[in-house]
C-alpha cells in the first residue's frame, strides 16, 4: 500500500477504537479483569501518533510521566497493527526480563478476552514470540540495564518493521540501541516505531529525544505530563483537598500552569494542583524542612519536558546564568567551516559550509591583528574516558574577561590531524597562547605538533611551505608553560597540562567563577548545553550520565592559559573590552596622539617612581645611622 494520509488514518482510528472496546486488562485500581477505558493521557498519546501518521511520519519518541498507561496503549496499538498488516515483524523491547514477562502476559489476556468477531488465529504464543495465522509476529526482547556481550546484537537480522520500546532511559547499552535502530525498516509503508520512557536524567533516551525534536521531518517527539491523567486529582471537600487545594498557586506554580497551558493546551485545575502538592510535598504546612526526594518526584512527574531531565548530582553551573547566556548566544550567528584532510598537511583545505550545524569549525569573530588569543585543546579521551571528541576552543583575551570567538569539535579525526587543526588555528589567530591536554592521546598530538613545526621551519617541507605562504604558522605561537601553583618561585617545569581530578576541579571552578560574574562570554549553544549537564558528585565534576564535557573542558583550558599567562600583562596595559573597542574606532591621528601621550605619561611615571625610591632610601639611611 502507499503511504499514510488523513483518509487512511481516519479509517484506522475507527478500527482501533472498536478493537480497544473489546480489550480486557488487569488494572491496579480494580479487582479482576476490566475493560480498557482510555485515560486522557492515553488519548493524548494516540492523537499525537495519528497526527504524525497523517503526515506519513512513522518514528515516535514519547517522553512521559510515570503510570500514565502509555505502555499499555502501545501494546494494544501494536497488537491491532499486527492484525491489520499481515506479515508484519513487530518487536517489543523492555529494560528487564520481569517487565517483558508482564507485557507478554498482558498481551495474552488481550487475545484471550477478544470476542470471536475480533480475533485472528494464533499459531503459537510462548516466552519469546507470538505468531498469528496472518503471518504477523510479535517478538519479545530484553535490552538490559547493563551493557553485555549480547546487548549489541539486539534485533539484528530480524527485519523489524514495527516496534514498541519501553523505559529506554534504563537501557544500559548505547551501542545496542544504535544497532537496534539500524535493524529497523526504512521504506516499508506500514512501519511504526515507538520509543517511550520516563526521563531519568541525561542518558541515551535524552539523546533520542533531542534527535527526534531536531529531525521533525521524519520523527515526532511527544511529551505527556502528569496533568494529562484525570485520575491525578484530589476531590474537593476531602481532608486532603482541605490541606493541599485551598491556597492559591504560588508564583512558581502559576508559572508552570501558564507554561502547560501555552505549550500543551491543558488547564491544570486546583484538584490536580492539590494532588501534585501532595505528591511533591506530603509534609506541606507540617514543617519547613525540605522533603527528601523532591527532585525525583519532579523527574517522574514532570510538568514540562524541561522538568523531566534533571540531574542526579548537584548542578555545577547556575541555571539562571546559563539561561541568560543562552539568550545572548541566540543572537550570535557564526560562520561554519569544515576541514578536508589527506595525508599531506600542506594539502589541507578549509571550506565553508551552508548549514552551520554540519560545520566542525564555527567562527564568531575573525582573527584581528594585534588581539591576544588563547587556545584550549582537548583530544578525544584526554580529560576523561567518556570524552570522545576532539575539541578546541579559541578565546579572545582582555584584562577584564574573555570572549569565545571560535570552536572546533568533531569525533571523526586522528591525533596527527588534530595537531594540524591546532596548527592552522594558531596560524590564523596569531599571537595565541596554546594549552594542550596531554593525557591519553594528547602526547601524540604534541609530538606531531612539534614535528610539524620542525618540518616547516627547517625540514623538507620548508621550501613547499614557503611557496604557499605557510612557513610562518608557528611564528607567533606561545606554548603554555606549567608551574606548580603552591610554590613561591613559580618556575615552569613542563609544557602544557595533564588533567587530574584535583586539577579538573580547579579549572572548572574558575570557569564557573568567570561565567557567573559575567567575565566569560560563551557564544556556542552546544557548549552552554554541555554546561547545563555538568554535575558535581563529591570531588568529581563531570557530565551527567552519558553527557559529554569536551567543549567545557577545552574552554576551561583556554581560560587557564589566559589567567596564568596573559591576564597580568593585559591588566598592566589596561586592555579592557571597553578600551579595545575604543582603540578599534580610533583614527591614525588619534593613535599617534595616544602614543605621544603615553610616552609623556611614562616619562612622568618614571620620574615620580625615582623620587619615591630616593625618599625611601633616605629614610632607611636615617634609621640605620640611628
């Protein structure tokens, strides 16, 4: 059959509604089997699925609150899908074996309770799959909450054209999920893929959710909040309502109510608000102590999709600060580039890209003559075992702060190619201080960087580089020299930097300090998104769950280079943002006058200093004579 449209969805809805009326389930709220009567939350979910199918979209990611009946309606939908699409291969995937068995038994009850007019013959139904006489098959899988040797083979060689995956946030293997996605049919007109889960912090489901929102041409992101279930309410006149439902909404509650109405078209009632208050703060009016587990309640019963993804550790960067930074960053439009590389450094090409999201290098400020820059470079797996991207951050330095001017980030690179990228960035942003993370492959990058420097200055590439104007790339590069912080002399003892737990805390704390006092200007939304997922657990600062911190670490390294090596000189020269902006607007005559005034001022400063020193010498001489 051809693709889906409104007319086909209309017919499908009629059949599904009739099918659901005959289903029996075991409800926790009733004794024995009862008819499946849909909650508003389930109706809202189906409405979103129907809307997507009308647009011929077949991939759905549902972020939900707990106990909304979404898993049950997904199973009912897929059983009906198997009935009306002969020969369909359907996969039901669960996080644990016990949840898989509960689902299998529920489907068994579905099939046993159907009247003869609504049945399709079952060939056999066991612990692994159910096969119907029309050739459709439902297979049961367990993804597992831990990575195992077999998890990467989930659904492999199965030719799956339909699936319902539950509690994806608990799945323990990212590679297994990606392998499963690759096993899904892409052109079957009767394909249907549903991945649903509560949030449980930033994990593989968060990545899937973000991908669904970004790929809105072929995927649908569905959010179902706690307020969508009508049972989540307390009846007026009850003792619980008297305690939790009589006071008007607080400013914070009203803001959430307004957001739900604006984004999801639902008006939260006082009965619902009373239920929420009881769940979130059962000791309301009893004492002023913070209720233990409130963050978990917010995560499992979110008002909005933003409430759902909370962190298990303490947020490292302030939410208000990041919100303000995001608003400023949204006004910035970078230029996008990507590197085309071979095995020859001199043949490296940097080309512009039309779509900035496909760029590996993003530039907010082109290099400016006379400006001071610092470059923080973090190779893949340099700062941590989960940092799998090569990242470099370029900042412009002032006496009173720093501005992010460019960012390079990619996973598709080798150590020698990363050294070439750093060399190119150092050549473009002249007068730059480089700080390279040496852990992991960092030493290989550093060795290649030094070798390239030698080849261009004195080696067999010198002549070719000179012909192409590339012989002076390293002319203005200044390497970061590390010195132990707690020594009096502060004599450098090594090049660059090796991250330890203690040192990571140091540079991340300074990064937070300068961000919060607005001396750090971050222009990359991706960097700000990483910052939002940075947590602190004791002495460990890292990305929550599977979240990355490559961009944040590279930025922290660049800031370290500025604070240790450049800031004092910039303060002495009074090269603040304001003064540098004035300097750029001055004419040649203004610069000449400023230079003359500087000479005169320096002369008088030296004379004044000499008089002060002479007076001090006379006072010392008098004391010694006495």
